[in-house]
């Protein structure tokens, strides 16, 4: 039996019978986790991403509310629009400008464009949609249309 070490990781053991390789299960898990994080990379700046934060959609008697976390964004960084029954939220969390030479020790914040679209229910009054931004949460209020009651009409019966 021959034991090899690999850069401080758990040893790989080679067994002479059929060259079976037995590795530490934690090393295999570490490799899988590394692959997972490599697959989930933040898109390059300027390329649309999915939402920056979590989104809640609630409904009450008067309408719906779409609340999306957009930390670090100002009102001018976010664009809302509706077209063909779809509400679109677009924006960009911009990297702050720093003057002079700076030595960065840790880069954990994400700066990127984002875009999200929601299909509007048929009962939303598109003309009365409003939005507000408070404490990093964008709240879009989608009021329901007033229920239209059919007008009652008497129909005359003709003899004959």
C-alpha cells in the first residue's frame, strides 16, 4: 500500500489490488462545494442578473404589493415599466467611486445590473400602479380594478 499526500489535504491511499483509489469523504465534499460555488458566479457588470434581493408578493382586498429588496440602490437607479400585462423592474447597483490608490482587503459586496419581470393579474388597474423605496425595499402597489356591476336593463316584449 502506498500513501500520497496532496497539498495538505487528506491522504490518497493506493491499494495494489486493481489500483482502487480511496479518498477521504470530506475531500470529495469539499470538491463538490467548490464546483457549486464556481458554477454560481456573479455576472459581469452591465449584464442583466436576476434580482438582487428576495421578493414578496402579497394580496389584500384592494390589490397586490410586490416588495423587492434592492439594497444600496437609489430611486434614480431603478426603472419600472408595464407593457403587455408584464411589470418590469430594472436597475443597477453601482460600485461607489473611490479617489486615489486604495488597497482592498475584502470584496464581498455585489455590484451589477438586475432585471425582474412579473406577469400582472387581469384584475390590476395598470393606470394606478405606484411605487415607493424605503430602507432598501422597493414596494410596488398594484391596485385592483373597481368591480363593474352590469347595468340592469328592462327589455320590452313585443306581441306578435
